[in-house]
């Protein structure tokens, strides 16, 4: 017998990169700027990470579907992740074997994609003292991730995603550090 584990994610892709911006003295663009402007625009580094993972399997419904409609909807919404008309589902008879699987391989939670971005530059104050400035943005595009839909047929939110998101919304932070 084959059964999926609760954390099965068949697709997981991650891309990352570092880019030294081509501005300022010794770079491709704006090479003939004065030294004060070069201190501001030159030497910046951008780091980025893109990550995508497919959703994990949804828990099985411990009920029998008596309607002829398909279980999966072509256009899933927050309030209807699968066909969730409660009149179509009835409890199994007592002391009968459960025919539904524990988890569905064809019904999954939301896919998760996120982009994180950081920019940094080290300014030279004196020969001995340097100043590092860094700005970071996590979940840059503010993509919400919600948990699994409710699969208890008697609940008011049956077939709906939870109200609260599981990941953090966009977070931006700036830090400065004196180096010597």
C-alpha cells in the first residue's frame, strides 16, 4: 500500500545570485563621476533568492461524497479550495472501513513562492574606519501562504482555507555597522 507523508513536496526550486552593480569608477557606467558621487553610487552589491515549493498533501475527508460534481474545482478560491457543499457529504456508517485515504496526492495546499532581496555597500570613512550599510527585504512581493483547507465536513469553514497566513508578510530592514 502506498501513502504520502504529510510533508511531501514534489517540486522545490531555488535560484540565487549576487550582482555587483556596474556604476562608478572602474565599472561600466558613470565612470567619469567626481569622487563624492562615486562614493555614493559605486560599490553596491545586490543579493537575491527566489524559492518555489509545491504544496503539501491535504488530509482526507472522513465522509462519503454523494454528489456527481467533481471534487476538484478548476478555479480554486480562498473560500472554496475543493467542492465543499456540505449537503453532498454524509458520514460513513458506523463500524465500516474507511475508503478515503489519509492524504490526497491530487489535492494540495497552496504553492509557496518567495523573493528575498538585499543591497549592501561599505563606505570608507578613513584609512582605518569603514561604514557598512545594508538593506534587506524578505517576501518582497508579499505573497501570502495559507494553511490547509478544513476537511471536517461538519465545520463552518469546511473546504475553506484558514483566515490567517502561515508566513510572514513583507519585512524590510536596514542596518548600519561601523567597521574598524
